[in-house]
């Protein structure tokens, strides 16, 4: 079995994996990072979205071996200590979650959107999030949360400049 | 209203763990020494089992055990029980064939579990399952409900004609007479399409047996752990309640599909004793499509009669309801007592008659899915009345208004058994029309026309019955359980409060709303309240969460328990303040002697109850913990009006929802933010049913929509943002909070609003109906069929 070594949430981790081990299984089973969820088996639901080298990807559609040497951020690593990431805070502020199962993937996907497009339109938000299924919220408050987070983050950037 | 109390839009307390990835769902639980179970399921819809050879699988690497239906049968285990007995109109009970945990003798639907393979890893279990030889003699599949009733192949020997029951409600003679003498009769054949619930978290079950104490634990994705304990313990595995713990931790959505006791739960529990190790099963999504109970699947013929003044004088409805291959927990009650009883809707209808035939087919069992019977009833009424408006040449909103039950008619006895306690329907209609800018619609239609697009507007005024329901009533109607709810309020010595509730939260936000009720009643900070749910070892009892019953029934139990706490506190306060208990008032977290400034804080009373040095110990027990069981006095009847506006591209048949407005009367509201969130989610599930979702079986009973690649659910870019108004409304008259329930309204009201809008947009083509789901293909074909028909 190949041994892989990667950065996960800022820490170097390594482990033996089978060639066919999915990255989701490595995160959930080997590392105990159960915030990354599995909601389907066809790469359709997006509950498993994480960041690999700064891009959001569906961890169910990547082999653990492919993540060798990569830098991975999961939902557990998004906040800085007790300080929530603005997208996390906005999801709570706007009631952008109900059962919470799709939420980690939805937040990771939205955070990537705002890193690439800091001021998206509603249509751009909806289009970007179309790879993430939510059965509870009807998306209304998720869109609102992303808009709030966008405003928050641009305010932070202006303050920093 | 305080910032944290009843009526405040308190941000959810449970969110912190979910947004940080710290939620604890059943699949996140791993027990020491656990094994993994893989279910080998029937690949065909209907077959006799000739032989199952498991020998190669038994000796495969890592395999711990392999079980078949014969093993389960030999142990004396019962079948998966049904919780509701419906009686046919001829007085005979419904046909209730056994539903084995693992198939015995026959397989009856694609996905029917046949063999359980248990191994050290899931991969080993899955690999070993491929070594099982299933020798099946295929039988003709029973798929279509109409042909199922015409004989031929039978799903069960006990029901040769595949008829489970033949039920009726209402006055047939009066209804037929009114129809015969009507000035106008609108007729419609309707399909209520089969849906697959698809909570985002797939089902999971972990069984654990402790040989030392002979205790069992089942960890499961359930909306009602006590009901699972009752059904599995008493009817399937003969495990007494005190030896069986059922624990449903964070649950990732349910929508009805996690009410029922499923075979997999029983098997892992049963097997854990046989192998003396924990057994874990996690459904993958493909498995969920063919093993979670499906929803809806009705075919109805409707006739609605009007007098010359356009008043509804009668409604007749004949329905075929698909039960699937076995009777799921609540299945028989859905098309009957949760459906026929809602056929009056918001209207004065002097005569109603409905007949429902429930049919066995070789498909996945069908049971409650968000709304459960009430969406089907609402679709029947609201599609038909909009079609009637088109035929009569009157406005669809005004035809509804004309027929509304008036505020002075409440309590209102419908001709279909139920009594609406309260309601006022015009304000919701008016509000929805205002939100939708209904008055200016024709300008928007003309503007769209100039761009080559077809605009339509659709109205739906729904009513639902929530908070199921008085135990004596449901008992008379066939329920095999009571439908009360229980709550314990445990005041801790330092004045913090733990609430143990039988309601279960799987997205509804009880940890916030129930805490708001406590904070409001006891005058304490919400941060000092903990809401505990989901664990039969912690919570005295409970019937769980479905039918929008949590706040109406569970919340009422909570209020009653709080009242008991407050009353006991008065006696303690009276002793400390040297006054009569009758003179003690409780408000804003303090007990005060009437007309004086002598007062004790709630926290002081709590401490005294547990440190009873200065205490009326001769007449009062120490401690401050109270339990209440609340049995509802009636259903609650939320109502509202939804208006949908669509734009259709006639070139492609694709529909865009350009506006959706909702005005709801939910009675009193605990947390308006959460209530609106429930409406958003329900509406999108309703939009999904109307536009895209459809479980499709081919003639052989193969499920063609078995994954997210084939079964289309709404995504973020399929829907707009909504205009939602929760009205001050009419508080429920028979529960202590005056609440009605809001969880299902969206899924009930949205489908007819969407379809009415589509039909309105297409009326220039002479199209008077489109079946759900109104896919682009269906609309395109309807548009393109019309000119050819005209030419012929």
C-alpha cells in the first residue's frame, strides 16, 4: 500500500492507503475528520467539498493517493481557532442551514467562490453553488449568507488597506 | 416578547457545531471492534427464490457472518410491522402481508434485502456479497396500479387482486345528487408523481449487544427513536424496552423518510447478538433510492360541481394510491385519514365523497413524505379550482375568495370528519396577491410576450392538518399507538434547565425554539437551557417528529411541564417568603408575594429545592423536575395562499420560476426566522415535485431513476429567492402556545401554484392541464401537439 504525506488543516499527516481509497474515506476514517460528509455516490451532492491547494473539490471524486503532497483544508480547518470564517458566521447569521448535513460542503464551496469572485451577483452565487445539493433550506438563506459574507469580507479588505 | 423569548428571531444555537464540522451524525460513530454490514438486494422486481448459496461468501476474506431470511425466520423474529390499520368500506380490514427483514420465498421489489454479509471491513463485505449465488425464478412484475387491479400477477398471495384496501369517506348519495344538478362540473384526471425523499444524510444503523447485561443499543438515523424502540422491540425482535436503547444523534434531514422502522435497523441489532460484535450499516445513495420509503404516487379522478353563482356544491374524488411491495409504518393512513379529511380545503363544500383504493405493486414501499396525504389533497382541490376558473371565465383568486369559509363560521365542521378550530383565509390571499403584484400581472404577461416568452400566474390556497393527533381519535381511525408527546423539565440545583423532549430535531431547530419557550416561561437566559432529544435512555418517552407536530404537541408538553415546575416553585417560594402559595405570583424569573416587594429569584427556588434546609419537607418532595404528557385535543389547521409566476420558453418548453410569493397563517410563531426557513425549504421541495422530481419504474419494475444522475432535485440555480410573509394569523384555540405547525406547508401549497401558473401560461394553446413533473419535454410536446391537432 502506498504511503501518502500531505498537509491537512496546516498539519502534516501521513498514512498508508490502498490505491482505491477515496480522499473522503481517508479524511473521515484515517484522520477522524468527520465534518466532510458523504451524501451520494455519483459526485452530485457536494457534501464532501474541501479545498485542495486552494481550490474547492469534491473529495469523493479524488483518490487519497492523488492528494499526496497536497495542501488540504477541510471544514474543521476553515476557522482560525475560535474565530469563525466570515462564510461560517454568515451561514448562522442568515439561517443558511437546517439539518447541517450539506453545510460543510456548502460553506467550503462558498468560501472558494468568494476567494475567486469577491463580489458575486445572485445569479453567480446560484450558478456556483449548483454543484451542492441542499434539501432543507430551499437555497434562499444560503444565497443570503453568501451575500452577507461577501459584504463582510470586502469590508475587512477595505479596513486592511 | 423578549429578545430571547417567544416570537423572537433568535439565531440558532445548534449552528455552531454544524458550521464547524463538529456535528455528530450516526455515520460519524464508530464503535470498538465493529463490523460492517452490506445488504445484497434483489436485482429484480418480482421473483420466487429457488436457492441462495452463501457458502463461497462465508469463506471469503474478512467475512464474519452471512445471514439469509431463513436464518432470521428460524430465530423467531417477526416482520417489519405496520402501525396503522385501515378498514375497507365493506368492513373488512386491510390486507396486511408479512414484511420479512430479509426476503423469504419471494423478492418483491428491486432493492428488497435478501442477504446480509458482515465482515471486518465494508469492502470485504461488499466483495463477499458478489460471491453469493441467488437463484431467482422471475415472475411478472406488478408495476402499473390500474393493471395491478385487473388480476394476473400478485405481489402477495394474501391479496390476489393486489388490493390492500378500498376505503371511502363522505356522503356519496348527496355528492352524486349535487353533481347531477350542477350548473357546471369541472373534471380532471391527476397524477401525483412518485417522489424519493432524499434527505441529504443517507440512513445508517449500528447495532450493539452487550453480553454482560444483555442490553442492546441501536444507533440510527431516526425522526422518532422511541417509536423505533417500540416497533422493533415489541414486534420484530422481542426485546423489552428496558433492554433496548435507541439513539438518534444529529440526523441530516428526514422529510418523513426517517419515521419508519426499517429492516436494516432490525437486522444489525439482531446480528450484533449473534456475532457478539457491533454491526454497522451505512446506506449509499444508490441503496437509499431503492430502500428508503418513497412518497406520493396517487392517480385521481376529480369532479367539482358549481351552482349558477359559481359556488362549489360538491366534490367527488376517486384515487388509486400505491403502497409499494409492503406496508410501511404509516402507509395506510396517508391516502386515507391524512388525505380524504383535507378535501374541503379552505372552501364551503356542502357535499364531498372520496374513494381510495390502495394497491400493492412490485415497487419500494410508499409512505409519508413531507406533507403526506395533504399535498395530494391540496393538489386535487387547487388544480381543479383553477381549471374551473378557466372554464367559468372568472379570476382564479376571486373564485377562491368567493368560496372561502368565513371567519364567523369557525369552528367549522367539514363534511369530511374534521373540525377546523380557527382560520381566516382572505388576509393570506390578499397578502400573497400584494406580494406577487397580482394586479399588474397582465402587463408583465404582455411584456414577456413581446420577448417571445409565455408568462403565467398560479394561485394555490392550501390548508393542512398538523400535530397529529388526539390519541382516542387516531385510535378509532386505526392507529396502533397514541400520538401524544412527552417532555421533562429538569431544573438543576444552580437554576439551569435541561429539557428532555420526545420531539426530535433533524433540521427544525428545536435546540433554539424549545429553549425560547423555556426562557420565556421561566424568565431565564436561553444560555442556561439545554434541549436533549434523540436518546431513549435519557428521555422518558416520545412519539417523535413528523406531521409538523413538534411545537404543537411537543411544545405543549413542554409548556405543561414548565407550568408544573412553576407551580411547585410557588409552594417553595411561599415557604421562604412566609406567605400563602395562593398569594405568590411568578413573572420575569421571580416569585413575588402579591402586592409586596418580597421576592425570590427562580434560581434561589431551584437551589432550595435541592438543598432543602428551609423547606416544607412534610408536604413537598425536594427536587425540581416535572414531566408532562400532552395529548392534543384536535389537529391544528395552518393555511395560506401561494402565488407562483412562471415564464416559459416555447422553443424549449423550459420553465423559469420568476416569482414565488407565500403568505401563511401558522398561528402564533416561536421563531419567525426558523418558520420562514421552513417555508423556503418546503416550497422548493414542492417546486421539485412540480417541475422535475419523478421516480420512474419501467414495465419490469426496474427503477430508472436510481441516482442523482437520473432523479432531478432542485439546485440553487433552479429557483429564485422568495417573498414570504408570516401573518399575525389566527392562533390555535386548543393548545397552550396557540401554535399550528409550519414544516410541511411549503411542500403542500407549492405544487398546485406552480402547475396552475404553467397552465395559465399555456392557455393560449388550448392546454388545460400538464401533469407533474412539468418537464421541458412534456411542455414542449404539449405546445407542439396543439397546432397539429388544430390542423387535423
